[in-house]
C-alpha cells in the first residue's frame, strides 16, 4: 500500500500589512481561489513552517474503514482504486 497525504498546513508571518505593500492587487488575487481560502503567501527569504499529516494505508486500514465486503466491492472497482486509496 501507499502513504497518503491527509492534510498540509503552511504557517507564515505574512500579514495584511504585507498585502498593502504589494504594487498590484493581482499579485495577491491570483494566488488565492476565494476569500475563504487561507492566505498561503510569504515574503522571499522569510521562514515558512510546513506541517504534513500522512497516513499509511494497509489491508487492515481498508478493512477498518469498510464494514463489509460489499462496501469494499462498491468502493473499489479496480486494483488502481485500491492502490490510490
């Protein structure tokens, strides 16, 4: 089985003060999909903290996440589906 990335968290010290200093609004607008998205921007040369949560999938984790063989059959239609789980 494979290791799967569950979540990624970026922490920077980028603030509204930094945004105000941008020459062009598009520099910020183009890097964020919408207002609900966390601002994932930093200044060149500044530290960025990256936290990655991973899980290792095994046959046991597939069994634990699906109550019956029928559920497994419905979820996985090919070996590729199992590999990418």
